[in-house]
C-alpha cells in the first residue's frame, strides 16, 4: 500500500503533467509582455549551453552594392559583434504538505484536491514573482534581466555582455519629459502632453516595417493617454491571442496596456515601455521549465517538499528598436 506522501507526490506529478499547457499559460497571462511573447512563439526552449547566446539583429548588411559587369564585389565582413550572451537565471517554488495534512486527506480524491490546490498556489506565486522580475533592473541575486535593464532609463548599461557605452548600436531609445527628444524645454506629463511625448519616441523606433507592437504603461501614464483620447478612444479589438484579456488601447499599430493595477505589477511609476517584441524572447531550458524534481523528505520534520524549478532569462537581440518614455 502506498504511503500518503508517495501518493501525494504522484498526484503533484500528474497535475503538472496533465495540465502543463494550462499552467504555462497561467504564468504568461499574468504579465502583458510574457503573454505577447508566448502568443507570438517567442518563448524559446533551449537544450543547454554555458550561456544563452542570441544572434544580434541591429543593422543592415553593409555589403549591398550596385555593380556592372566585372566590377569587384564587396565581400568585407559586416559584423563587429555577432551575438549577445546572457547568463542563465534560476528560480524555484515548492509544493509542500505536512504529514498531518496528508493523513487528514488520505482518501484518494481528497489527496488529489490537496495536490491540485497546492500546485495552483505554487504556480500563482511563481507567476507573480516572475511578473515583478520582468519589470526589474535585474540587480537582485539570480534575478532575470527586467525591462529596467534591457530598456534602461539611461539607454546604456551592459546587457548580454555588450556595453552600450562602447557600442552605440546597443543603446535603447530614451524619451525624457525633462529633456525631450529633438530638444526644447522640459514637459510636464499630462493628458495634454502625453501624445506629444509619445510621437517622437515612436518615430525614433520605426525602421521601415519595424515599429513597436506593444506599449506597456504605468498606471499614471496609461491614465494620461486614455484621458487624452477623450471621445476618440480606440480600445483594441477583443483579441485574446494579442492581449490576453488585458485592457488595452491602440496607439498607431501598438497595443497600449497598463500592467500595474491597484496593487502594482512591478512597472515603475511614470514609465512607458515601447517594445518591438520581434526582438525579445523569454529563453527557457527545456529541462527546467516549471519542472518537478524529486520530493525531498525533511530529516527533522513530518513533511514532504517537492521543488518545481525554472531556468531561463529575458533576452533581446536589438535594443535600438526598444524605447522608454520617462519623466
């Protein structure tokens, strides 16, 4: 006869296995950027490697030429830096149950409900923390690169092993209300000025057919933008694939989403992130993508602990097409 703890572990494994897609969707639906990346096939499962190596896409090929007859063709190498290298970051959440809880729920259906509830709680906790990390500056120990690092207020920083102070192509665009693009006096962000701040940044980030497809705003800047539209509000179509249920407006071709709410989602106040998600990915290790590892029995407690592990990072292949609007 199986012991309650072994049965509980089997049920946790069964829940993770049978509801794998649903659980991964729940993680992505907790954050506007993660949802967009998931919907667009930008969650990139990788086999391994010491680092996450991502080829860069930052400039046109410089060998294009017009020629006639026997003209010598330009075969000069056009790459200076060909890839960014990101560190793997790890996170874990644990499903736990005491011996008392397992014996109190010893019936198979009761134990299964306990396992489902604990897994759901663990995934919800993981989702909330990962969502906060997405907007972080990545400076906490083992924290992923957040948007405050990838799309920095200064436009600079060392990202993917490349120092933007040394390589201008690796700077992200910055529109500061205190020092607007194109010069001029400082602007106080409000419903009357927000669109005037947004347009120069949009133009800065447009390259042919490439332009931002997602703008994530703090509550204050989202409110300014919505109020600026007055009777001309343009809510985005109800497209679950595109917006994941997040309330969104449109700015040109981009969805404008607030990802904070009353309790805050991690995005700093007075910020709008203009993103071209074609050049962003969530890289994850295929063997550590909310993956259960063997149960751990405490040597001095009547309890079982089941780790669920994750390994990956948020990565970018073109910072110059990402931008931030700030105070």
